[in-house]
């Protein structure tokens, strides 16, 4: 099915982080993990050729797709021209005004994984099922004290509960990326602890994990302005 769509529209991936997920059972599992209901408004970033989109529109009340490649926007518009519960926005998800939504389901462009994740978290939603490069996803969900626990772990877990749902082989995509991928469940919540000055908190985290081999006092002096005497 997915390969026939690619052939029909003459679409090839490889640019703009375009690696199309073609494994249909995995596509089904991503849509199912979102637990979509008729009153859900879902945001999908990077709709591609609509292989995940078609699963979302059949489950949710409304689907809003942001796609920056005009060729793929044309494919989405053609494929879903008779579908009433979809809005297609052409643009960069880091620049366009984000709409109101309560769930987000997306195979995110890996080159903007961090900034788009925190843009979404700052915007607010109830639940996200998001695909990342595996190494990035693993750092997101690491527990304190583990080898890969770091700035990304602290920053993400400050805003949300995160859980790695599954690891995905490059063979599930066309063209196959050079890295493994992973699907992560992100459920925003209030911070688990009180922070009086968030800007200062994140600067301290950045300084601490940016200078792993230095003593904390020495790491903090590298802040601008310094955080330690």
C-alpha cells in the first residue's frame, strides 16, 4: 500500500529528513498508542505521504497536519480531498503558529528533535506519541544515576512523564536511515518539584552536564554570568 502511494506520486525520500515509515503494523501500533477518541484534535508534524495520517483521520475527531515540503502537501491534499476532518498547513513547524490540539502524533524530523519537542511542551497538550532517533529517545527517558542521564533527560522529565514504547529498525523505512528509531510516549504534567526561577534552573542544568568531568563549582563558574563565587 505505502510503496504504491510513493510510486503513484513519484515521491522519493532522502532530503529534508524524509524517511517514510512503510511498515504497516508499526504504523497501526503508533496510531493505537495515541488512544484516539472522537473528541480528540490531533496534531501531526511532517505528514509526508499520509501513511500515518490516514490512520489518524479514521480515529480522531480532527487532524491538523503541518508539512513543509510543497510536493508532499500536494500529495496530502489529493489523497484527503474528500476527508472532512483534516486541515493541512504548509509550513515549518518551528515557525508557523501552532494550532489548538490535545494530542500530537508524529514521526518528527530528527534534525529538530530537541527544539520541536520543547516547543510542543511549552505549547501544551495531553499526550504525545512521537518518533525520534533511538539514541535521542533513550536519553529522554533515562533515569537519574544512569550512564546516559543528562541535560536532555532532566529538561524533558521536568515537563513530562516519558516512556520508550518500541525500538524501530531502519528497514521499516524507505529510504532506510542510517540509525535506529524509537517511539516515545510523552505525557505533560506539572513539574514534580518546585522551581522558583526556571531560567536559572535550566542554566544550572546546562552548566552541570556540559562540564561532566569538572567539579560542580568549576562548572558553574563557566555560566554567563557566573553562578558560583
